[in-house]
C-alpha cells in the first residue's frame, strides 16, 4: 500500500523537477524571543507538550510479560510494562503508600511485580496492590482496591506507544493521528523491531530541533561531509496534515523515477520521507530502517532528545548486529549529534546575544512556518510580554 499523501507529494515534486519549475520565492521572519521567552515556554509546556499524547517507545521494546522501562523525560515518573495478560500499560511510577518511586533501571528490564523499596508494598503487573506487610496491624481498614497504581491512558498506533500525562485524560489516538495513520502504516512501523536508543540533553529550545527536520535548505550544506551528497539540493516538499506534517526529500536516485510508472515508484529508494507528529516527535524513513526523535523540553534552552532506531527484524547474527550498530552510529553521532543538534545549540547561543531581533526564513524553509502555525492554532500566536 502506497501512502496516499506522501505519494502525491512525490508526484508533485517529480513534476517540478521534470518541468524545472522552481517554487515561488518567499520569505518570512520570526521574533528571536520565540525561543528564549520563559513565560511563553511555560505556556508551551502546559498547552502543547503536557496536554497531548506523547510517544514513549515502541511495542517491540516489551517482548514478554514483566518487560518494562521507566520514562522520566516529561518531568513525571512513568513506568511502561507488558502485563501477564500481554497488555501494555503505563502507570505513574509512584507507590500509593508514601509516594516513593517503585522502579529504577536503564533500558528495558524484567521484573514479576513492582515492589516499593521503602516498606515493601507490592503491586502486580496490572497495577493492583497485592501485598501490604503487616496489613492487619498497621492498616486494618485499608481498601487495597483504592490503592492501585495510578494508570495513565495508553494507546498504540502502528507500533508506537502513546501515553497521556494526565491520569484523568483518556486518549483518542485515531483522532490525534488522523490522516497520517495510513501514511505511517505504509512503512510497516508496527512490524519493525526496536534496536537502539540514545538519550542526550541538548542546550537548545525544542522548537529549533523540530525546525531542523523541516528545513530542506540545509541538507546539501550542513551535511555535505556525511549524508548531503546522497540528496538533491533543496528538492523537497512538505504538507501539513491536521496538526502534523509530512515531507519528501529527493535523494540522488529521485530522477530515476522520471522514467518509471507511478506503480514503480519506491519512496524509500528515491526519496526520504519524514513525519512531524504533533507535538514533539520526528520520524525519518531511511531506505532500510526508521529513526524517531522525541523531544522533551526541560527548560526554555534545554531539551532531552530521545533517538530510537527501528529495524525490519531482529539481527540474526553478530555480523548483522554489527551492521546495525554502524548504521546507528553514523546517523546518531555523525549526523544528528555532530551536525543537526550541534547547530541547534549554536543557534540557541545566538538567540540571546542581541545580534538578531528576528530570524529569516526563505523559500525552502517555509515548512517551518507551517509548524509555527500549528503551534499558533493550538495556543495562539506568539506575543512577547
């Protein structure tokens, strides 16, 4: 199944190349305080980040009952676990007795239950309070059914695990994803398997990172020593879909598609497709694997960046594992860290220097304005105090 919106973008971009039809020149500007304003940042956290479904992982991270991982990047302690009934759930990682954190660990680990280290209250994998030491002596009137772990609404879409940070707010993932769910399904992300993940803290406003992946102007320049030679210069197209955005960036092989019938187009071979999933995730479809970057702002000038790699199947041997280790290292350290995230941090340093009161955006950076409009539609246009 071809992704309908991305295929349409691909066809329109092909026509531009065939006819040498350049986009109409256009420019825009943005107040630099958009990236440094503390009060606006707090509004973004409340209105955008904390109130929307957030991607915390992929179902393949949790293969069997008891597999779990902690997720602290939102400022709320969360534990995500596969239960004995094979259902994946998310809970606040907090004991209902004295509020102590229940689970600690790096990556994915396996435990048969949650045990509070303070007083050894025990919860099963479904979040039910199953044992209270000396219950009759200490808490004779305790109703254990009222002290289950606080569950967070969790939904799965094409293998991606979405969680609501508010225990009282239910998710409607179909409404949230809207028209891009079919687009993502075309790349079989649900059938991919988790390979690696990095977590880094970058000194930059979260919006600058989103913008870096909506900018077709920089690819041939910033990435000239890495992936830039694989792409045509500034041949890309982006389209907003609901509160999300889809983009197609032409690889060097793109012109081959001029000689092919539409049913022969291969979007993963001829181009790179990318998804901006509102509010804080970028998904990049590489020729043979998928990257996702989820951004969790911790300050107006600081962001936790989670970069995960999804591959078609579990590595069958050490040779295959070494191949994927190299692939992950190239994109993580050679491209994202050394280039994209590096310039975002450098830009943040420049924001408060006084050199610029406004940032300029040109023709091939216009998808960034769509992103800004998505934010404005959610929380209003930026107005510095």
